[in-house]
C-alpha cells in the first residue's frame, strides 16, 4: 500500500464504528524501517490525535480500523518530522532528491520503499529522519 | 577518486547527523601544518543570524564529506573548539594567500583556495592559485586562476608553499579537469628527472 492511497482514509473504531477522523500523516522510526504512529485529523479538520501502529486492527483499502479500547496516545516522542517532501541525503552527504511517497506493508507497518524524485530507496536502507533530511545508506 | 571541492565553498555546508538533524554549519576548514589533510572544522549555528558555535568538528569524527552536507554519526561527536583550533595556531594560521614556489625556485603564484577530496579521506588534492602567468599550455584563454596538484614533497614554511617543479605540468583550469590531473600526477610515480619527460598534457 502507498501512503498516497492511505491518506484521507476514514479512521473508524472497531466496536462502535465511530469515525474518529481521517488519516493525515505517518510517523516513522526510520532506523527500524517502520511506521510507529498514524496522525489522525478529527472531524472538520480540528484536533489531531496520534494512534500507535500496534493499536490498529486493520488497514484496508477503504478504511483504517482501530481497536475500540485505545487509550489516548501521547504520540511519537521527539520533534515532529514529516516524511513527505523531506530532502533525502545519502550517508556520504550527497542529496538524493525529495520524498514523494512511501510504500508500506499494511499488516506490519514495515516501510518497503521510499519513492523519491530520483527513484526508489528500499526501506531497509533508511538510517534516520530529522529536521534536515531523511538519511539513507549507500546503495 | 572522490569529488573535489574548494575549501571555501565548504563554508555554510550543513553538518548533519545520520539521524537526519542539521546541528551546525561549517564556518572554516582547518588544515594540518603541511596542508596535507583536513584537521577539522570550526562551526557556526544554523541560519542567517547564527553566530559562531562553541563547538568544533575534528576530522576523526566526520562520517563523510559530501557535496551537500558534512555527515556525522551524532551530535555527541562535536568537540570543544580547542580540539581543532589549537592545531590551527600550531600550523601558523592560514595557507590562503601563501606564495607558491617550485623546488626549482620559481614563484608561480599565490594560494586562493585549498582543494579537498570528498568522502572519508580528508586529503588535500591541491590548491587553486592565482598564477603569475598562464600555466595551462595551449589554453587560449590564458586563465590565471588554475589548479595545481599538491604533490608529496611539498613543504610549507611561513607564508610559502613549495611544490615540485613538475607539478606545474599537471595544472588544470577547472575542477573537473583537475581531478584527472591529480590522478595522472599521482600515477606518474615520483618526480621525473628535471621535467625532461613530457607530461600528459595534450
């Protein structure tokens, strides 16, 4: 699944079928190559909440289902870094385009590929996502 | 060989951790006494109004010197300013502006910039000099700003650099051509006798 497909999907609780908002963005643990949280924008674009990946029941083509008894999540620790549009830098210090999309496994949250303006980078080559760049290991 | 760049253009290049955070930017590049290697970098904060940073980056802590960033493992590798600057003073200051003499005693110009290799070597490949006369044979443009390979027998004394006389046969007038000349100069296997043998100039 790509992030561009998942963005905007309704996020619905499993027990009550209550729509808590729409999927707005993803938080990554780049070094681990996985998605840690979804950021969900509430109704009418208000109030953003975070949902931990492990609290998800399913990510489907038409909706994201979360377990009903989800405690409010403080969200990922540390400053927020959007991955889309982020500059990509090789560990040698050379720019490698900017991030356009992510391909991830909807059952595990593993990042399979990062699609950049200059091509694709395998998810296991990610080293870190910071305020300046997404750093990737050399080919 | 890795990409070459002039040390002057390193100023302002971001210092980025493998975690992707820009923690500083390069202020000045500091060289060792014989100007053969980069000792490290002095740093300033990020952004237009940021002043000098009370930290420095010793070369040993550099992960890689790239075209767009100086990569480091983490912010904890930054050291006290003295780790780099103390050595700068020991090297009697800057090599910029130093006179360039051949070992045959001819003054060929003054140093405008130091050309360094990218990657992990920290090596100085040569110098950009303001030449007294055109050193590039057959160049109609008679460019006076040329690149001279550093050479292995170079000496630095006070405000002058001494390069082997045959180094001037390996000059180039742009960085792209210079990379090939440095390779050729290293491959020539030591000094040739009195420069009688023709160099690889066209």
